[in-house]
């Protein structure tokens, strides 16, 4: 998967988007190979759930408005919504189709070192111009710091059986302002010429020298965000399995076609069990 952040800075923003989208389409079959047919079915169920309008419960495109509404109960991640959407929307058409969703899940859950770095840098570079800028980067630091500012009583009294997503957050080592400061220290380490931004090559050089800790903690934050949003589906995505703990619920009931990779449909889906908005 060749992304725009890998292109030379002389390539225009629109050209980079087109190139990244074209290459991602070519690698779609390879991405599919990361999952078994049963796992792909469960991932389609997750995608259909994400395409349910949060108030009307009808099918709609997974555009920015729908994407943001999915995080309405997770406001601690609000500074990162725009960057995360842009990181997933590879062709820049402001709609996340199933192929783009699948590439995101593959890189997040089963990506190799290169794929994980690419996803991480796309989050650092929401404008997709090949430069991670300080202003955009600060939103990531603020989001992670906010996610870690949990009341002490919450971690003490969270029952073990309900601590799945919260445990992931609390398992991260830094807290509050310390996490924010750490991210900004990382930014300055990559921006060694102090011009207010750094490139993917600078990022790779940093990882080669210091390891993958920043990549791991950034993608852990994405996992917490993503797993929290899809928790209602009962579908658990790991590096080795895509398990459906609520198989009695069909989020599409075969009423919406996947042929175009979009779930928008004029016919409202019929649900075995209505989803909770």
C-alpha cells in the first residue's frame, strides 16, 4: 500500500490522493486475504452497523457527519475525529467505503511494521500533504491525555467483566499531562530542523533509531476508540480472530448490497434486534 505520505513533497495534494486510492484498490485482494470468509462476513456486519444513522436507524453513507455522530458518546476523543476520518478515507471523497474500512482494520489489527507506521503517520498528517504539522499533532496529544484522565474511583470499581475497553485505556503507562508532554517531545525529536513539521522519512528514521513504542501507543489509542464504538455489535476483532458474540443479531439482514462497497440504500434495513443508538 503506497500512500501519499510516501510521495515526494513536490507531488500535489490531489495527485497524492489519487495515487494512494488507486494503489489501495489494487491491493484490496491482498487485504481480503488477511481474513477468512467468516471473518469478512463479521467485518461487513460491523461496517453496516457503522452506517446506521444514529437517530433514524436507516442506512446512510459513512461520511464525516455519520462518523462524528458515532463518537458522540466518546467526546474525550473529539480532537482526533477529523484526523482519524482522513486517515481512513484514502481517496479523499469524504465517504469511508467498505474497502477503506477493511484496509484500516487490517493495518490496525493485523498490520506489519510498515503498515502500522503508514497508518500512524496518516493520523499525524490529516491534510495528507506528506508533513506532520505541530498544530495537527497537538490534537493527538490532547486526545490521548484526555483519554487517560480517568477518575481514580472509576478504575477501582470497574467490574472485571465490564472492563474490556476501559482496561485498554488504563493499561497505557502515562497519565494526563505526562502523556501530552511525551507526544510533544516525540514531535520535536522528529522535527530536528525545527521548521514546524516532519516527513514520513523523518518518522521512519526515528522508529529505526528508537523503536516502535510511539507507533504502538498511538495505535493502542485508535484501538480503544474503535473498539468502544463497535462494542454494541458484540463483534470482537483481534490479531487472530473476528468473533461475533451476538450472532443472533444481523445488522443488515441481507437487505443491503455490498457490490459497490457502499452501504447507502434507499431501502431501510430490517433488524432482528434493533440496535441501540
